[in-house]
C-alpha cells in the first residue's frame, strides 16, 4: 500500500473527537434519546430478558445510553459494565443494576462499586465508538481494551453480538481508511439516524 494511503489513527481520532465536541447540547440530548429508543426497540424485538449485556457508562461527549441501561435492567436484562483492572489487558466486567452505587475508576470512567465480577461471556456487547466505517470497522480511543477483550472471547470460541454505538458524526469519510490489524470488526452499528450496519 503506498504511503499516502496510510491513515494516521491519532490525527483521525482527534478530528472525530473535535467534531463530536461541536455537537450542540440540545442536539446531543435529542440524538441520545433517539438512539436509546431505536436500541430499546431492537432489544425488545430480538432478545429475551435474562440475556447478558456488556454495556458502557458514557463519559465525556459519548452518546448517553444511561436511560436505556435503566430500562433494560428494569425489563430483566442482566447488565455488566467494564472495569480496567490492569493496563493493556482485557477488560473485566461487573454486575450493574439501577440500584448500583458507582465509583470512578481508571481513566476517570465510572464503574460499579462492587466486587461481583462476571466471568461469563456476554451475549451482546454495546461498544462506544469514536469513529466507524460502513463496513463495521471501529475506531476507539486507541488504548485497545475492547479489541483485547473481544479477542479473548473469540479465542474461547465465543462470539458475542457486538453493537457499536456512535453519533452520526463518527462516520469515517476517508475511503482509504484501513482498520489496524488487531481491530475486530463490529457486527452491528447504530447511530441516532438508524442502523449503519445491520
């Protein structure tokens, strides 16, 4: 591949994060609500309560899925949230319910204040995205935690349904974009405008 086609992931990540930061608060609220309602409809149609969903607690300018998490918990889904227990290792997941007290962990990410670690592979994984392509490539924050975690599950012979959640603004327009070698493509991608990959 000729050099000028190589993507600088860090530059792209910074551009996408800047773009996301520019979304007006009112639009952010509306878009978050829209995405939550699309995802709720999807979960209701396709999944049985009792399924194990690995989710994330939104930080910074991420899409706010907290209302959805409360709704899923009340509907009987089992929600687990990640904790970073060691650097450069897969994530560890802990049980969360709408009653769970939260505390701030690594990278200032809120996490459940519990030692109840869940070792089962989740059925469904909601992953936060900085950027994405229509083919299912995911650009995260560059620390590799999700890639390592997915790789660990796949190595176990398990293959959860991964659903990437992003603002519409996260679409990577560069047609030369190539995912990094360790990137594991997502199976579904949802934005407030609807399913990008389904």
